[in-house]
């Protein structure tokens, strides 16, 4: 193909954008019609790629991009329970990582599905680790979605939900609790209460010493 000055290509793409036909552009700029149609193809591909990249940067908080609220409630529970947001200088975007135990492959899939629903335009990766899998996404606006991120360990910080987060949790309380249940079990571990998972939904605290601990520190509801 004959080499054309980039300014001619730019002019052609501008004319095509304005709706001019390939043949008219070719005649006007004295360029073969095949070249114009190739430029049109390339320009569409580039614009399409940019569209995708732009979408993957859109934020449900800053840009009011639609958010799958039920999946977000679940993911918020997972994040507060066992998730981790890190920001390495060498990466442009922070990452959210959730670790899911191999004992519960169905929950690993549920977590991945929630990632895909909340971040539909971002790549989700799953890393196999010993006894567990990490599910991870890079997203520039993670701290908009999870403003609870901050220095130090989550359970040593004051965690408060923002108004819009509380609204979503109120709408989808069971999704939130399903995610959060891991926080419960991890925290039971740190205070020395022995527990076991009776099934996917129930955590059982049955040992007498553990029940006594719960009674002493939490007590009955009143
Ligand atoms: Zn944002």
C-alpha cells in the first residue's frame, strides 16, 4: 500500500466520522478507495478499544455507572470479612483481593460471579493458592466503592458504612450477611471461640467453653 502522510489519514477519518462515503473521501483526498476503507476499519477498531477502556474506568460512585446492588452487598460483606485492598506504586490502579477456601468451591464461584457483576468491564483473575483461591480485580476507583480502606488491619479500625452503602445493605441484607459470615468466623478465631461450619449457611458454636465465652462477651439479645 502506498504510504500517505498521517495528516491525510486524519482528514479521511474526520470526513468518515462526519458520515461521508468511502468513495467520496477517496476522490476528495485522491487516495485509493481500498485505503480509505482500511482506514475506516482501523479507526473503528481503535475507537471500539477506547470505548472499552473508557467503560472499564467508569465508577458507580463518581460517574453513576449502574451498579448490581445485590452483588455489591455480597462483595461488601466479603471485603469487610476477608478482603484486602492494596495499592502498589508500580500498578496504576489499586486491587481488591478476596481469598476463598477450597472447602467451598460453590462460594468461590459465587464470589467470582459477584466480582464480574460489580466490575463488568474489568478483568477478573483467579489465582490458585494452597488450600484456597484468590479472586482479584484492578480498578482505579476501588476506594470509592470501598471507602473503608485505610492503613492498619480492618478489625482494628473503626468501620462505618456510608449512607449509600447502608441503603444497599438495607435492600440486600442477606447478600451482605452471606459475605460477612467470614468476618464472623475469622473474628471468632482471634478471640478463641471454637466454631464449625454446620453447612454453607450455619456456623455452629457448641463447645461449652466457647459458648461461655460468647455468653460472657456478647450475652443474650434484649
Ligand atoms: Zn470513583
